């Protein structure tokens, strides 16, 4: 384990390496750019749009790229299919610059092809949470103003009863019966792909809108996070920059003639910023094989790691925990792994200790901190730094991201002082879709106010302590407490309700609810669970309900005392 002196020495060395790596003549050079009135460092030689990013795959055009069950596509085949769908979107569906197109589906090659086709012609992709129920999907489609949606069978079943009220075209993905709307592959069967010149003619610029990703917040319905091509591409190149810097600091990580093609297990939903950005889009930068799972299953994951020679395992901490606990773990060949990385939620230090004991010596542990609003960029920690500081989520990601801690007056505080975490850089969202007030509340002078509480230590390592926003993070998925409270309050027996999170060893947190019932009304936890099943996604439904006829406790300001309820729930569970 690194000592404090060794960390300081490495950080001094790191400063010099970063400066050289971003110099004007370097491949990852940066320059100053004014964006929305604020000056940022941006990558000079990065692709100007996602369409150009996809062309990077042609450097290894015959290498495997998309792998899903028995389906396999090379980089060139993937681009060919995406360009055919792009022509369909442009010519048949008249998708123009700025038009929103949703994807309502589980992980699949079609999800990736649709994403590529939409974005290379200037459309705005709207990846829908595939766990959402019909009303939630309807909200996303209506709020985004989507002109068209790609839907798989399960999502089609959810929204079919709502189609009369929606002014939208559909493209069906792998329908299980005769399709009601056009089917994905029938549309592109006899279509020529768009040429490079035709794609260039769309003139997609770095500041053009490219995606709306919905994220649960502290109030009401999810908010649509609007990002530009520049936002996302600078995020991708930040990860590349960090990877190359780590390899300079730790040359033992570099393999001159790697035995296996770089390969990543796509084990989180593609609608999540980790899945779409850090996993899918980043694979064009690293020329990685992208091995998709329809949904998470620990035993399937272990089988795929061995079969596909996975080099990077990247998911929420819950997943690494389940892998280490699996009976198949000791029987699985994990020797191909070179990185075991996590994001989306903190990883308990005891998890890290177990990883260092159980995973191969060449599988470097890592953890990242970022939000949908920052396009997953914030802080990163890995390797020996992580071993030495297991409570930290790392240092700000060089060279285009900065982090500061502010007090209640938005003034920066010193090292080891607690406050709200703020992030700045060209990866920060453009704003919340159609929500100017909510945007101005969190974007101030180029800084994004995260709502998370933490500190920066003497060496600049970030430690997350709490959240100011009223959310629960279950297995890396944000749950807005207010949204769940609204859904529960619709039950005729409920007088008032409070939703909060309690610690869980596997998932990090789970949602629970304290409910005051109306006099003489009788309802059970099972009744409430069934009531919510058709209203909100399953992962949002409280795992424990605490029912009472007395008023819920209050703090002095008259608000429900959530901390008191949370502590009471924890005590009840630990005494069972």
C-alpha cells in the first residue's frame, strides 16, 4: 500500500505527465473554448461529433465489435447497418436536426444501431429507462416530444394501450408476433447505407443537441438531461486521457502484445449513462469488443467473462459483490481481466479488500464518480491510489474537469471541510430539457451543483459523505423519493407517506416507506406493493412498509423527520 509520501511523489509526477500529455503537439492536446459564455479546456483533436466517433472503429474494421448471444458484428458491419438505418430515418421518417427519437428497449444490437443512426444525422436520442411502466414511458415520450420510437416487444406491450393519446411513429425491435408497425430489419433490408459525403452534408456541429437522458431527482417526475456532441465526446476522451496517464504511472499495466482483444462486458442497461457512454461509446475509442447482456445475471456474467475473454468488467458495486459471492466464482477462469471498475454508487471498503484477495493480480480495481448531468465525469480512482484511500472516489479527472466544495453560501471551502460537491468542465450538460428554472438552480457560472455532500482532502481526493437531494441509490439506480411518495399517496387508504433509503449490503441502499393510514382504513404492505406494480418501475417500490395511524414525526420546520424514520427502520430490521 502506498504511503502518504509515495502518494505525494506520484501526484507531483502526475502533474508533469498531465502537462506534457495535453501539450499542443500531443495527441490529446487541449485548448480553450468559449461555450455558452464560459471558458473551458476541450480536446483539440477529438472527433467533432458522434458520427465521426463511430468512424474510429474502422481502424479495426474486421475486428469483432457487437456481440449478443449468437449474434456477432465487426466494426465495419456495425457502421454499415447503422448507416442504412440512418437513411431510413432521414428519408422515410423525415428525422431532421434536433428531432427527438426514443429508444424503449433492453440491451441489444438494435439498441446500439438505433443510437448510432439517430445521432449521426443530427437527431436527438432519448434512451428510455427499460424498467419503466406504461405511464412512465408515456411521460418520457410526451415530455421529450419524441417524433419516433424504437420499441422491443416488452415495451410495446406497455405502451400499446396508450398509443391513441400519443402522436408518435414506432419501429419494432424483434417483435414476437406479426408487427403492428414497421420492423427494424425489414426497413433496412434493401436500403443502401448513407455515404460519408451524405453524412457530412448533415453538418452536425459540436454544440448541437445529441441526447436527452432521464434521471430521477428530488422532486416529481424525472428530468431530461440535455447534452451536446461536445459534452459526450469530451467525456469519452477524458477517460482515454486518464487511462493513458495511468499506464505511464504504472507501466506494468501495459501489455505489448496482448493475448486477447480488449473486451468489455456490457452488464448495465444502455439507457444508463454508464452503459451508453463508459461502456458502449467508449468502445469506439478503445476498439473494444462489446459483449452485451440482455439483463444482469451473475452466473451468465461469469460464463461470458471466461468464454469471451473479457478484459474489463465495469458495473455498479453490487455486481462485483455478487460475482465474488457466486458459487461459480472459484470455478471460473478470470485470467483475462485487466480492470474491475465500478461507478453509480460508493463501494464499501470491505468490498475492495475482498476484491484484492479474490480477483487476479492483473485485474486492477477502480471506482468512478459522476452523474448523468456530468456525462459520468467527476472523479476517478484506481490501482494503488484506491488501495491507499478506499473511502475516496478519487481526484478530479484531468485535464478537462474540476471539482470544488462549497458552503451554504456557495463559497469554496478549504481541504477537509464538508460542503456540496460542484463539478465544472465541457462534459457538463447543456441543461434540463424544458426546465429553465431547474437548470438555473444547478448550473451557476459554469459549475454544476450536484446535491452531493463531501470533502476534498489535503491531497485533493474526493470523499462523498451524503446527499442533499432526496434520492435513494439502489444498485446504482437513482430513485426520486418524491415520485414514489406521490404514487403511494394515490392509494385511498393513505393519509401521508415518507420514502427514504436504508443501507443494504448487496445493493448499497434500498427504498423504504413509512405510511400513515386514514382512520379505520385497513391495508397491508402486500396491498401497497400490488397497488404500485402498474404505476412505477419495480426497482422503485419500497422493500419495507411501516404502517401506522399516528402522524409521522416532524422536525421544527414542519417537514417530516426522515432521518428519524430512517434510523427507526434500521433499528427494526437489525432486531429482527
